[in-house]
């Protein structure tokens, strides 16, 4: 439907072209997206030296997404370079992120890492996390550790990266390292907490809490509840 309406529009501006290119790209239709981009920048029939529409930064996000989803590594790198050299557009973090995703999806994790180190923009946690996920898929523990250290500097309180590195160790059969990573997760993770209100007073409980003044009585009651549940068939309670 969107493509039919697009084709019916006689005079298309950069927003119209870009919207259609991005739409095809995010739905994995790389060929259609790149064909549109080629048509967008093709010479005008009335002036062979003039392009129909000048692409902008968002247009190239769509183009690079299309290359990434379609596994078109060489074409993606070409468009990234032409963005700067031909169209005189300065790459943003979104464009660099697309290239990292492109290389990681194609299995070129080391190339992606080298690209990140040479980026003209300081990489953010999203880019490093994309690389960490790719390292995990390829069981590249050495590079994963390097990336994890960089993420610790950017977001030291985020536990999800520890889970990823732990899974990376497990996939590589490095069980001692996995257990060490899991230990770090337990140390860094905020304990579970729940609260109840009794007689207008709020009582807060934390996992394995021993500080409540009536903790002994509470644990005795919990023990009785668990025994009753097991007696009634809830053996895994």
C-alpha cells in the first residue's frame, strides 16, 4: 500500500524518498531500498548533470540498514565512504552503528572492532554492546573481555553485560570463568525487595534479610507454609 501511494506521487521530495527507503530497509527488503536510492540520486532527464534529490543523513541511515539486513558488506562500506566523499555528509553515531552491525552480522567481528577504534565519533554503549553480542555468538572470549572492560567504563552498573560475558564463557566451555562471572553478577545485582502494609505500617523485606526485628518468627512461618505446600503436592515450591 505505501509503495503504491509512493509510486503515485508525481513530485517527491527528500522526505518522501527517505521514508520509502527506510521502510523497505527495516523490513529486510534490501534490494528494493537500494533500487530506490539509486533512482533518487539518478540524473534528471532534463539536466544530466543534476541529481533529482540530494540525499541527507537520514537517507543514508536507511541505505546502511538495508545493506546490513541484506548482508551487503562491500556495498555498505562503499555507501559509508561515498556519504563523506561524494555527498559531503558527516557520519553520525547512527551511521557508525549501522556499519558495526553490518560487519558483526557478516561475522567480521575483528573488523568491526577495528572500525570502532577508528571511528571519528566516540562510540557509545549501544555500539560496544552490539560488538559484545557478536563476540558471544562467535565464542570470541578474548575480544569479548576487551569489549566488556570498555562497557564497564561507560555503564559500570549495567548487569546485562555480565550475563552476556558469562554466556560467552559457557558457550566456549570455560566453566571456571563462567562461574566467576556469575559470582560478579550476584555481587553487583540489587537484591530483590518487597513491601507490605500492616496496620498502616510499611514493612520492607529483602532477599535473605536478617535485619527485621521479627525475622526468626517470619522464617518459622515461611517454613510452615512451605511444608504445607509440599504436603498438598507443590513439591517444587
